[in-house]
């Protein structure tokens, strides 16, 4: 099954724009992304993707691409969708966060044991998503 991330990014983007808010992307700025490196902090970058801030925005199933100016310099930006960590509004922070790694092509781990583990990690604790507040 394909990843739901690009579909959710597109939907949340439309919702934000329809409500006259400013959409921002929080991106894991690993080697696969093409972003202005001088604005990367702690391995991440926040990008304003409002219709007035970018041109040629395309959110495909593989990547988010657009053209923008950074410090007056034009740049073609390319972000694989699995590097998008969140999409949210600048005004009130509403939006959606994603897990840092999502393997949409792999099936979920099976509970092959009959101990009722149900996806629990080390020590019997359930391994859940890790969310952080983005301001």
C-alpha cells in the first residue's frame, strides 16, 4: 500500500489555504533534500509555502517541489515527501505532524507470538508516535 503522507500533506495544505492562513512545512533537511542550507537549524528547516511566497508548487506522491526566493536569490526546492515532518499554520500552529520515518510500502509487523504482545517494544511498553510541539 502506498504512503498516506502525500495525500495528507495536500489535504492539510488546501485546508490551510482555504482558511486564509499561511502554510509552513517542517522538513528534515537530510542529504536528499534541495533547500537553502544557510537556513537549516539542527538538521531541520521551516519553509513558508503560501501561494504568494512560492511559485510552481507541486505536491506529488514522491516529492514537494516549488520555486522561491531566499535572501533575494531564486531557488528550485525539492523535498521528498518522507522528509516532511509537519505541515501547519503560522498563525495558530494547527496542522499535522508525521512520524520521522514512515515505511508505507512495508506491512505492519505481525504479532506472530501468541503472547498478546500486539506491537509492544522492549520491556512490554507500547511503541507510540513521538510528537513535538512546533511553534
